C-alpha cells in the first residue's frame, strides 16, 4: 500500500512536470482517486453517506458477474477477449475526451464497457466490437457532454449501430452454447454451428423453446443475456441494495406480461405466451440492467412507472408486429429519447406555474 | 395510538458515541460571559455596569418593550467586562462576570407548586421573568411580547421528544424520576395559559416505557393527544412536525407561530415547571456530549455562560476533531472555544476530523459506515456507525439516481432545482419550491455523486432574496387566499 502510494506520488509529480504529459493529468488523478479515495472534508452536513459513484458502479458490475461468468461458460474464453476489446477501445475514447476537454475522468464507463459485450451475439468479430463500443461511447455519451448528460444508453447505441450497419452478420452469429461439463471454460470458442434464437424460432416456426433451457441458458442468445437465473439474481440484488429502482423493472415486466397475455389470447400467431416473452431475448437483462440506468431513465418516480409500462408495451409490439424480433433494444432506445419529456410532463403537473400576478 | 410519520426522510442508524444515561454537574467556572441575546428574542442592553455585584439568578438585562425575555446572571460575582464579541456570526454584547462566593440562587417571587391558584397573568410573568419564554424557535407566547403571537392565539401546541437527529439528548435522563411529573405539570401550566390550544405530544415510538407512563398520567386531560412517531430525520423540525401531526400545510419560510402553532421540546416544558413551580430562573442547561471524540459520552448540567473551554476541558480525546453544536447535519462549527454556552445548547458533538485517505475506500465492506443505500455490510448488522468528516468520495455529475427526491422531507426535487440554479438564479426557482427547503441537508448526505445540494440551494435562496424575490410568492399558489388573511406576521403578499 505504501509502495503503491509512493509510485503514485512520483508518477503524479512526473506527469505534472512534463509538459508533454501534463494534459494526461486527469487520467492520473482518476487512478489516484480510485486507489486512495479522497482527502476532502465536509462542510455541511458534517458527515457524509459512505456511498459514492465508484461504489455505485462497482455494485452494478458485481451484479453482472453471474451473467458474465455464464457467458464465458457458454461461449468460451473468447468472450473474455470481447470484453477486453470493449474496455480497451471504449476506455480510449473516454480518456481522449477527458484529456481534450480537460475534465476529470469519470467512472460511468466501467459499467458500459461490460454491458456492451454482454448484449452482443457470441460470434461477433472483435473488430466489430471495437467499432461498436467506439461509436456507442462517442455518439451515445460524449456528444452530449459526457457522463450524467447522455440521453441514450451508450451500450445500446453501439449495439444498435452495428446491428444496422452490418445486418448480414447478425443472422449467422448465434452460436450454439456449450452445455455440460466445464463448457466453455476450457475452450476458446464454440464450433461454427449456428442456430436460431428462441424468438426467431417463434416468429418463423411458432416453436416455443422450453422454459428450463431459457432459464438456464442452453438456448442460444447474446453473450450475457441467456443465463436468466443469474440475471434475475443480479437484478434482485441491485434492487435490495437500492441501486436499481424497483419501479422500472416491475412495471416493465408486468406490462409485458399483461399485454402478451391478452395478445396471445386474441392473436396467438403474432404474440408469444407471456412467460415465454419474459424469459426470451434480452428482456430480463434489459429490464434490470439497461432500462434502469439512472441517467437515461426518468428522474421522477411517477415518470418511472410510465416509462416502465411504455417500455413493456413497445417491446411486445415490436416483437409481435415487426421484423425486429429483439424489440427490447429498440424499445429502450426509443424510451430513452422520450424520458425527458415524461419528466417534464410530471414536473409540470406537480409544480404549478406561479402566475405572474401573484 | 397510531404511529405517525411523513414521507421522505431517513432514519439515521445509531452512530457511535450516543450519550449514556449518566448526568454530572459541571464545576463552576472562574468566570462566565453571558450573551445579551439567547434563544428567541432581540438583543438587550445590559442593565448592569462593570464593577457591579450581581447574584445568581439576578436579571442583568430586560426590556419589556422589545420582543425578548430577560437574561440572568448564572453565578454570583462581579461584572468585570461588557464588550462586543462575535457570537455565531453576530456581533453580540457579552457581560463577563467573575465568579465570587455563592450566596444562593435568587428565586422568582410568587412561584409556587400550587400554581393552579395563580392567575394566568402571574404565570406568564413568571415564565417571562425566568427567561424560559425565550426557548425554542419562536419562544413561548405570553402577554409579555415573548413570541410573535399571544398565548390566546395559540391553536395548537406541539411538544416533541422525537429524537430524530443523529445524536439526541436522552429522554430517559430528561424525564428521570420526579422530572416526569414535573413535565406533566409543565404541560398543565401551558394548557392553562393557552386556553384555546389543543396539545399534541409527539414521542419517539421506540421509547415505549415512557410513552406508557405518560399515557397513564394524562388520561384525564382534555384536548390532549399523544402520538408515537418514527424517529426519522428530520422529524423534529417544525416544518415536518406540523404536517405529520396535524395534517396542516406549513407556510414554508415563515414560522409555525404564523399559523397559530407553537412547537416546544421536552427541556423547554421542564423549564416551564421549574420556573412556575419552583421559581428557578433559566441559568442552567443539560447538555449531552456526543460523538466518538469524547472520552466519555455523558450528559452534563452546565451554567449558561460557561466557556466551552471549561466545559470540554479534559473531556476530548487527542487528535484533530470537529466540534459541532446540536446537529450533525446542520449544526454550526464551534471553532472558538472561548465562547460561552447559552440557553439553546442541547448537544455538543465531537467527531474526528478526517482528511486521511483510505486505500480502496470505495470497496470497503463497511461494517461501520452509514449509508442510505444498502451497499454496506452495516445495513445488515447493528454495529454502531463511526462518523467522521471525510467526504467519502469525489464530486461527480448528478446521475439522476433520485435519492435526493426520495429523502427530501418537503417533497421537492433538490436535483431539479440544482439544475435550474446552474441555468441562472431567477424567479423560476420559486416554482420548483426552493423556499420550501428547510435546509436539513439530508439530500447532500445521501447523494452518491456528492453534489452539495443543500449548500447550492441555500446560496440560491440568499441570492433570490437579495434580488428581491418574496418568499411568500411560493406559498401563495399552495394556500387558499382566505387562509392568508389569518396569517399573522405575513405582510407582503402581493
Ligand atoms: S442524489 Fe445526487 S446523484 Fe442522485 S439525483 Fe440527487 S443530486 Fe443527482
Ligand atoms: S436540504 Fe432542502 S432540498 Fe435538501 S432534503 Fe432538506 S429540505 Fe429537501
């Protein structure tokens, strides 16, 4: 610890002194703060809550661990390479921007960098990961002014971008997961056997994948989206520690359930049964980890109810009536754009205008 | 008895260094300096001169024409100086008295335990003469201009022992033994002088024993109700007590007295009895010494005017610490230890000043860290939380987590107001209720991004007033105009 402190102190002095490196100071500062916390003291109130953004983000990452490990298990060690590429390139964009803007480096990217690979198809080429994450961070976040100001979830922006830019890849990258034994933990990547995802299966052949294989992840899907038990556990964990607001996942999942229940009764060909809807595709992952991203979700609590319910409705409609079987992504992106308006509406209702005569 | 509470707020977990149920008396200081304004009321001119001999309990400042209550000498001795000193950001005259031989405490004339035989006027005079009428935020109304309203205008009297702060003076100590009966007598006295008032007693719901005993003792009272309340911070604030108990809206920015409500705490009611029943002038306070930087966390009975230096001598642990008055969230720093204790002191808190950096601070298990979120182990255990003055994180842009709106006791959205403050300070802020903010600082506490919301809001309020915004503007839309006519003290409405 003392040793590390010494190294950091020396590096800090060096970076500050060297003109060529001076602009990299924020990077150094962020590292320093990461390891040693702060030495600032309070003014009022005299004490502060122990929680800070670093802890906030770390807990999201902890909650993603089961899904990540499952991803490796199902799709081989190559997944780790995908994650590494995502962190490396996304981090690069982040650092570049913080240096150019002379602003401190923030932690938000730690979560985006992990969520992004988890929503990719397992067979994705590494260069595409790099393109996606760079695009997502740039256009999902930095153009809006960085962490806290972004309207769209950067990981989703990247994902949607590559799926629209290279659609041809997206039909062939759904590999069959390893199942049984040590699985992918000792292999690099699955064989090139691809198969259709459960949602596509339903769309094209009205074939319902079994619930247990959906729950445990033996049906194909995105890297981190298929081990649904782990996602549920992670999500509930986040709700318990109060990092995720329960209102969003609850209203999201409930409205999917209700709408598909009735949809399935009246139009069984278009709308899959409710439980299947809940357990397929990226719904659970989206509901617990992406729709709840506080920056892009509404701030008001009633707004969050509306947001969640609309998300559910949109998802079911996208899945049932359009060719984009993976409706969750589009629904979330769309609602991200609507979220500020929902907030404004609620705030307008809640805080009445003060008439000028008063 | 239905438990009452409000939405928002945060129940502070037990911090280390709660005052124990032990009370000692502070030894007499060699001199006291007595500020000429204590509690509610304007500053008075001393009626003594340097060189005068004064007795304990003698009135040394009194002005019947000002909204004020008299001030007494807390020791017997000789006045050695009268000078202006900076006391809590105000220039105040202080009378310094050198302690001499004690010739006993002057008793107030006419005080008797058979106070029910006294006419109201006499009781009010006793309250006034004893200085008790200056206690709490708006004073106790008497016919002697001690509050902004008179006693007959009081519609509701709220007495509270909520204990919602991080550190609270122990109710068990305050109401120990005979004190409980004195407390009940005190309530009766107040009921007598405020004939129209309904009395509401709000008590920490965790103090079941005391609650039961009070309930037994008050069964015959009319116009009297007891409410157990959840000790969520900041339940003890007038602005929160009034809506919680009475369901009335509060005229934020004004005082409870403006709508005919008086809020008193337990110590004030006890003093009421001591003044009327025993003739004791208000020259002593029970102060609790809280926080981990004290060697011993106890209650201490101290004379008004005793310097902090004398009071805290040998009671603090070594090492840098911050000394805070009354509240961990809003209290003033007590940096200058030569300044005296006055009537408003109830807790003195000392916590370690910690600018020390911690290795991987954000990843600690946190057995002793308090947090609104449940991300620390402490959420699952009952260990005492250790307070210190470290920021515990770096300031970051708001991530819209919504914690601040969730805890705000007056249901405004601090982060929304903060966002508009950045866009410019103008009347728009009134719309979002900036003047509703009661400066409890809870939002700053819970914010994971360490945005100093409370301070931003306070600074903006001051600016707004400077540019001529009237606080009442933000009350107008929320209140019926009819009710407004009944507002006492509110003049500029349009
Ligand atoms: S608590 Fe802090 S981060 Fe959360 S919404 Fe309020 S200001 Fe923003
Ligand atoms: S300081 Fe003001 S805005 Fe913040 S929680 Fe308290 S009342 Fe609400």
